[in-house]
């Protein structure tokens, strides 16, 4: 999948699996992108899979909990 499709998939998974509001899921992904979390994904298309999207969604969600971000 393309880089943009991958980011959309991660956002959708956060929204669906963790019951965040859509805007909160988008913010998590945008903030992660701004912080450079997805740089490797942009460079290596092998990292843009559904399985990786599930892992990244979990990582971003758990990190947001650790930072105390609210839904």
C-alpha cells in the first residue's frame, strides 16, 4: 500500500480498535508523523502492511495512554 494508505489504515485501526473519536485518532497519527515515527515506513514499503499497521496502532495508542492523553 502507499504511504498515505498506510497512515489511513493506522488511523482507522486506532479509531475502530480503541474506540477513540475520529479526531483523536487522526491527531495521534499526525503527531506521530510530525515526530518522525513513520519515516522508516515512507522509506521502506515492506513496512506498509496491515500487520504492521496493527502493531503501529497499538504502539501509538499505548504511548498516548502513557502520556495521559484523553479520548
